[in-house]
C-alpha cells in the first residue's frame, strides 16, 4: 500500500511501537527548538536529566516572546537560556533575531527531518516538508537528551488544493477556509497534508502560513510536499544541500479529504473570539478599525512584508488607526531596509516593532477598551491581546494594510491592480545574532537569576483519591484561559509559585484561592479542553495548586501530554451526559483509581451518591508516568 508523506517520515524515524492508528509511537527527533517563554522550564528539566551535550542533529534556543524588559525578570531568563545553550551544545538566537518559527524555516529547517518545539506553532516547518510538532517543554528536554518523542499514531487528512489564488487573495485565506471547514477541533489526532495542482502555485512562505495555522485546527501537524519550489527557497537561503524531494505515493490512503478551490476563495476574516469563526470580508462590511497589527509567526515573511510595503507606498495610515509592523526576522527586516521597502512603511506612518512575537502574545500593543484590532496573527482568543473586551479579527496582510489606510475593514480587491512580488533569488544571509555553542562547555557557567524558581514535581498516585470540584468549565477552554500570558505575566514563566495566582483568572478569579482552601481537587471541563498553546505551565501551575485530575469531554493533544508529564490524570467522561450531573464544589471520589490506571480499566467515579465511569486513554508508558506522579519521576524510577 502506498504511503503519505507523513507516513514516510514517521517510518524513517520510528524507534518504538507500530504505525497503527491510535497506538502510541516513539520517534527519533532530528532537531528541537525552544522559545524563551517555555524555554526556561524546558532547560531546567533538561538540566535535571543530567545530560551533558544535546544528542540531536541541531537544537536551537530562541528569544522571541519575552522581549519587553520592564524589570530584570526577562533579561535574567535570556541570560539563563543563553548560558545553558552555550554549555550544552545548543545554538542561541538572540532577542531581536526573530520569531522562532520564521528563523527556523529560514536557517535550520530541512525537508524529511523531524522537529519538535516547545511552541504549538512548530508545524510551521511543514511548509518545507518537515515533520514538525509542538510539544511540552519536558518532551523537548527528553528529545534533546536523545529520547524518543511519543504521539498517538495520527489519522491522515488530505486537503486538495485546486486552481490558483486570485489577486489580493492570500495563503491566510486558504487556512481560514480550512478552519471554516474543519473547525478548531477538526484536526485533533490528525496530520493534514496539502496536495493537488494548487500546491505548486504557492511559495514556501505561503505554505508556511498554512501549516502554521494548522495548530488552530488542533492538528498533530500539517505539511506540504517538498518540490522545486522548496528547493528554490532553500537555495535562496544558501542551504540547497539539505533539500530532498518528498511526495505521497499515488495510492496513499487518507482517512479524510477536503478540497479548497483556490480560484474561488475571497478575502476572509476570523471574527472574535475563535479562529474558526470565519466570514468573508465582503460580508462583514465596513466596521471601524482602531488598530492593525502585521506580523507574528503566521504572516511576517519577506513576501508578506513586501506586499504590505507596496500597499502602503506613497499613502498615509488613517488618522484613527494605529498600524504596527513586526517583521518575522532580522533577515526580513534587513532586506526591507536594503531595498527601500522599510522607508515606504515608515513614511506611511506605521509603527515599527522588534522582530519578535510582540502584540501576538500581548507583549505590548494591547488595543484600547472595546477596540477593534485586525491582526495577521493566528489566535484571537478573548483577552489574549491584553484587553479583555477588545474585538480581534484575524486577517491576511493585504486586508490589514488596506484597512489601515481606509480606517474600516476593507476588501483589498477594491485597491485596483495587485502589485507583483517576486521571491528573491538570494536572501540576505547574516547569522551574527545566532550564537554557536561553546567549544569548551566545561568552562561555561550557567547563570540563574532570582526569578528562576524550582518547578513542581507530582506525587505517586495513591490507591484512592477524594477531592472537590474546584472548577467547572465550558467547551473549548484554551491554555490562555488556564494561564494568561501577556506582558505582565510572561516574565513569571520561570516562577510557578507567583504565576499560580493568575491561574484561570479570567474564567473564575476565585480559582487559585479555592484550590488553596480545598487543598487542590479536580477540574471538570467540556470538549477540546486545553486547546491552543503548548505551554506546560497550564499543567505545572494546576499541579502546584494541588489539582490531581482533569475530568472533561475531550482534550487537546499537547495539553493532555503535558498533564500526563506532570502526573495529573487526564480523564474523559465515558458518557458525556454525566458532565451535567457534576457541579462546582461537589465531592468526587475515585475509590480504585490506582488499580484502574495500572490495569487500563475505566476509572470509577463517585459523585453525590451516583457512580459513573471515566476513561483514561493513555499509553502504557503514560500509565507508568501517571502512577509515578509524572514523567520525570518515572524516568528516575526507571533509571534506578
Ligand atoms: C502562543 O502563541 O500562545 C505561544 C505563546 O507561542 C505558546 C507558547 C507559550 O505559551 O509560551 C504556544 O503557542 O505554544
Ligand atoms: Fe509568537 Fe504568536 Fe507565533 Fe506564539 S503564535 S510563537 S506568540 S508569534
């Protein structure tokens, strides 16, 4: 039987298990990346493992999230990560060099290789045919130490691209259309492959926009074939030698198929507050806009920025609009500076920000109260911008730039003829903000600032458990709900005790205090619990607050893995109707939980005199971790 592209790469990297759908497989990981907001934890865990030098082909530590230094915390974290990197064989991309996914695509990614990153948008690498996964920090630490990365063998989805994009319609509209079709839950447990005639009409940056936002589908990862276009991109990056061709076999079997007719697409927008709440710009109408933000790992390539510059050239941003531009990397900014496009952007009245995540993660540029902000980013969850009542729309760079000029949401097709943007034959290559690891690692001292506190460790699972329901949530709870980010809180990513005061703060401000009163307990959730970011803090902080189990209708993949790593039981209602019978502060007992987890049986749940069952769908390896109270405890026990 023929194979899909993903199956070929999985097969070449399989070190454990069988490629049978739903069963856990272990993969050899060629490359890892971390960013700073998840990196401190990942490296603290890596240090706890006692490995000297990373065992991967390439590991890179990026500083791109916490770049606002309004106190010592972020700068101290950068210093810590820089010194750990130097000591353990990891490349270090300094603050200002760019967003991890953009820089990795430009300078390190390679078709056919496996990559895991402690950031949910790591699948951006799928734009060049890399099999790239977002993961928790501990999983990345294990991979750096040479350990396998485990996922349940995913289903295969094929998205057929037919036709060719019309002028002013962009790759962002392709993925917004896929989100409209599949929803934010539609990709869970699946790898999405793009195929068909339309593929060759898309450049690598356009493909990367599409694979980037596969994270919003909940997909395990997304990828494109590696073809002549991929080769051209890598050659232009001076890295033609890493190119290999990759395509699926003609008789490859997919579990699901979707079609996007590129020719029929129009400019789209995801309306507040979910990435799958997609409408045509022409249907939404001319709403007044206060802010436009162009950048993020979704839309910050040279290609995107050149489109924006050509729209802004010779024009002026509307007096009521604040337009921010964050180029994805130093390479992009450098090229815009050298060819004069940056001058066009500046002259139009845009605010140029650092090459970093910036407004995407609420690191500055929070909109005004109830402000309407059009963003070329990937997430518009409520409150993520830093302004709780802001209305965030996700759009293409073309829509954002056109609207910034007009002051209202604007269909760029009204602008007349679209300027043609050529992909460069050679990108400007200057890696002087990427620091190589030391040749004398023994001489490097790791620097730890006072904000870096130890991370919590779970306790072995006892025979039975009784605790109160400390929170009951609706469906689609995101990790931004569980632990908000933003400029005020991100500096505490290496300080779990402090961060814990903000757990679920925008859902139920009493949650941290309630956990302290009750000595922890159980969280009850709806469907797709934990979607969004890979931040393992969304597990570590509840662990710190004494949460022993999350009982919900279904989980997002990375969050579920993070719960297991922390030793928190990920339970799902065997009968979703039982969700209705459980209320806040009810007492829940799990009378035989240890035995049931050990033997893989359903977990008995007693609540208010009723008995029902929950599933704990995990692998044998994960069962062991849950019994030990987390993956690190388990690794220690195995080592003994
Ligand atoms: C995000 O976009 O939410 C982040 C910030 O990049 C996260 C990682 C984090 O929370 O540090 C992600 O997507 O994984
Ligand atoms: Fe950074 Fe935003 Fe991308 Fe997350 S989604 S990596 S915050 S740019």
